[in-house]
C-alpha cells in the first residue's frame, strides 16, 4: 500500500464490506459474495454485464467510500 500511496493513490479503511466488488467500463460487474448457506468461508463469484446495475453498485461503493476513514499519509522518511 505504501508504494501505491507514493504513486498518488488514496486508500481508505471501512470497518466492514458486504462483498468484494469490481466495476469496469461502467457496465461490467464482478462480485465475490460470501455463501450464507454453506456455513464456511465459501464464496460465489458473479460476472454481470449490465450498465444500470453497474451504476447502482458504483453509487453503493461511493457511499461506503465517503464514510470510510482515509489512510494517513506517510512522509518519505517513515519507511
């Protein structure tokens, strides 16, 4: 994460996330969801191509992002 921060990327921390999510090209969605029935750490991955769904999930991401705590910036001497 330090290298990404040094390159200008901002990181934030949230206490929890409902699922792993990737939205690309404003229409492609990849999500990895915990399986509530399996009772293990099993997940189900879904790939969906749907612009409206991607737009809704982008809004959900932004809501979590706005509430998440921004990672502190480290100076170059913090190693």
